């Protein structure tokens, strides 16, 4: 165990992904930046995650394994990770993805260079099952992004240019509050929006993360109506937070939101039927006809 407080706490969030977690652990421990603690935040896995994690902790004093007594979901596990961490900069990392060696060093540098930024993110590679790059995503952002401008950009869309893997200043999380348990699966998007309402963001325009495909049956591998519903709720909630109730901008953003919500449901329903997912397709259709999706 490290005796002095590190500048960086890497919080690896995991649940039942023992088959791929070594890839993430090896790449995080191989970073060019060395002064960090690596906390494995296990959300009550029932596979070999514990055994693998204990083996890594025995070999490297920077590694600490923490297992939740019950399954807290993404939001609860993220809050538990923050509470366990000690660093000024907190990295939220996902199990199974690959992290390029200079990632943490680049994030530390860009946050130190831009003290008004609450978080740092970067470009990424989308990989296939053969570990080949199928798409590289680099956003046209400067190193320092105005928080209000990025907030308004994100309030006009359901996808997020900020991936779930980021480095965040602890003091900024302290100011906006914990991850919201109302959004247990994609609570990070809500957190980024709340941070951008008060602070700027920093960006590294290099693909320093390889996002690996999720295994068959993973909740993010196909259309998931609960996640889609949470996405729509997060966007509407943060639109209402961002603008005064009597503002013309509020009306404009809400009108676009309702149109985009309907399009999102229609696209997702069409995907289900096209790929022979008849039951989830009808489930989405019922949602569309109700207040949830219409």
C-alpha cells in the first residue's frame, strides 16, 4: 500500500468481467505516469474477479482491491470509488478496455495547464473482436473547452462526446455532488453535464483509449430500453436545470429534445425489427405510444 497520498486515483469499475480485466490492469499499471493508486472497485462480482485482483495487489503496492457488499450499479459503484480514493485527480476507468501508456500523463498535464477545467477526456479507438481499429473518434475541440458551450452542445444530442472514461478534479465533484442514483446505468453523462454547468473541460486530441466490444449478452451490446429511457431523462433534467423556466431557450431546447426523443425511439425500434429482435421491438413501440417515448 502506498503510504503518501498520490496525485492521481485510478478507479477501475468492474463487475463480472474476469475474462478481460487483465487487459485493463496491465495497461493501467504500464502508464508512463507512475504516482497513482489503482483501486479496483468490484460491484459484487460472482466470477474470478476477486482472485485476479488480489494477485495484482500482491505484486504491485499501488493496487487496492475493494468489493462492494451488494451490487450498487454503476452510479453507486462510482460513488463508492470516489469515497475510497485519495487523489486530487480521479480517473474513472472501465474494465476490459485498453489504455495507452501516456494517457494518465497527458491528462495530468492538461488539467494542470488549465485550472478552470473540471475534467479531461480524449480521443479513442473503437475496436472489433479481432482487436482491430474500426473507427477513430477525435473531436474538433481545443485543449480548453468552454463549459457552457460544451454543455449546450451536449443538451442538443443524446450521444456524448465525453466517454465514460475521464479524469476529474475531486474538488469539482465535491461542489456538484455525488453521481445520481436515479440514473444507475449511465450516471456519468449526468455528472459531466452538471460539471460543465459550473466548469470548463480539457481535451487531448489523440486516441489514447481502445474501446473493446462488449461480449454477447452485455447490456450495452444491443438496444436497451432502460438505458434509452435514462438518456432521455438525463437530457430533459439538465435542460431544465440549465435554463430559467421563463426562458425562450428553455422552450427551444425542449422542443428539439421532444423531436429528437421520438426519432431516437423510431431508429431503435427499426433496428430491433431489422435484426429480428421482435420482442424488444414491440416493447419499444409500446413505449413510443406511451408518454415515455412519444
